[in-house]
C-alpha cells in the first residue's frame, strides 16, 4: 500500500526537491551531516558537486537545511522534515512477513482493551526500535454490559461493573440501611434491566433522567440504585502505555547525558505525552489515517528533538484512542508510518470484534 503525495507547492523547483529528499534520506540513514559529494555519490541526480553545493546553500537560506559547523555538511531543519513528510515521502509498503509478524503478535488471547493496548505498545517498540505508545480507549466509549452487587457486610456492598471493552471495575459502596439478600438480588436485576448499554461514566445521570418512569417498588429500587451509583468514582483517567523508551538511548541524538536526562524526565509525565499524540492527530499531515508531529511542532519544552507518528484506532468506525511511536526527529518516517497505520487498523478490527456490532 503506497499513499499519495501532495501536489508540490511552488516554493521549490524539481532540482531543489530532489536534493532536499536526498539530504533527508541520507541523514535519516546515517545520522551524519550530508555533504555535496555524498549526494553525488549516493544519488544519481545527474548534477555536479558544485551544483549540489549551490542548491544546498539555497535550501539553507530558505530554512530547509542547516549547517551545524562551518566545515560540516548539512542536516534537515524541522521545516525540512515537514516538507519531506508532506510532499516528498512515499510510505513504504509493508512486506508480507512484516504484516504477518504484526498479526502474530496479536494472536495471543487478550481479555480486554487495556491488555490489547499494552500489547500494542510492546509490539510497536519491538518493530520500530523506538518508543511504542498506546492510549487506552476514551471513557465515552465504555458502555455497561453487566453490574453485579455482592454483600461484604450488612451495610457494605462490592459493586462490579463489566464494560463492553472487557474491563472489570470494582468499587465499594456503603448503604444507609442494611440490605437483605433478596434486596441485593432485586437491586442487581433492576440495575441491569435499566442501565445495560449506558455509558459507564454516566450511570447516575442515565438513571436520574429516567426517574419519572419509576413508580412504587421500582421507584424505591431506583432511589437505592442512585445511592449506590453516586458513591462510585466512575470517571476513569486515560492511561498511556509506553514501551521501548530505553531504545532512545541508542540514538546518537541522545548520547548527550544532559539532553537525555531532560527528555526522559519529561517522558515520565503521561499527560504531556498524551497531549503530544493527540496534537499529532490534529496536525494536518499528508496521509489521512495518521499524523506526524515534528520537533518544535509539539510545543512542549524539552521535546524539541522528538517526533511522533500517530494514528487513531476505532471501534465500529468511531475513533476511541491513539497509538504511535515516539523517537528522534531523524526517524525513518516512510517505514514507521506504514507500521503505525497497519497496526492501528488491526487494533481497530480486534476491538470491534471484541465489542460487537453497533446496535
């Protein structure tokens, strides 16, 4: 599968685009500043080293390349990477063995969405050699499948809620008056009859909206049910699974201890990384199924040397979360974009099968 490229804008001519592509590709591969002779030797562009030097100087003036030292070759800027990703990059087609490897990793039985996403972050780290990211599904997608009440003491209940993503939540509720065994059975039946399919985070609100429907004994059960539900901290924060962050140490960009310490300190802040992959989803990229955020585009101090490739995963065609990889700006975007996209589609398929068709 090869994605389309955007139409070229008018600010670079064909020769400039060819040389920018050569520099970015060479730097991604070698992590070494790229000189004109390297471009001439490695890429059959049909131009002299002097011509390449002149074009590279022009690209530097335009902000696409920079020279780290006076006598060194040039490396891409964030603007150069962005132009490459948006206008020059062909997304590689995954080989059959790569697709089979991804699918094989998901053959192991997963009991719920959280374990699936944990496995996804591990898989992405394993295949990409970067940090693998997987955000747990948005809470709005968690619908109630089953509620069980168990007596722990005369006035204390265990409340078990199973959602459509296979996740089991357990809470404790304290009642104002003791409940008999028959009362607990009736209350359990009432909860399941009236709240099956309701959003877990809105169980109280869902029941309150229907109070006028209940009369006599059913109204008494509704009041008891609300007493239980209002005690439960049903709001659940989004989690981020991240594996393979240690692999960033292997990259030349992070061999500087001070820089590595700064980056890894920020990686411990889950909310910042979640913000980063959501920002990637909102970025206007070339490929509609995934997004790329490069360096300073993330607007998070300390992560200027980091890029993220992210793609949404869906349940019944509705986006419920993001997966992706995080690594240095000098990432093999072409290959990793294909890996993230294919994995996101596979996760979507597994989750949709787990949840079942939308009713």
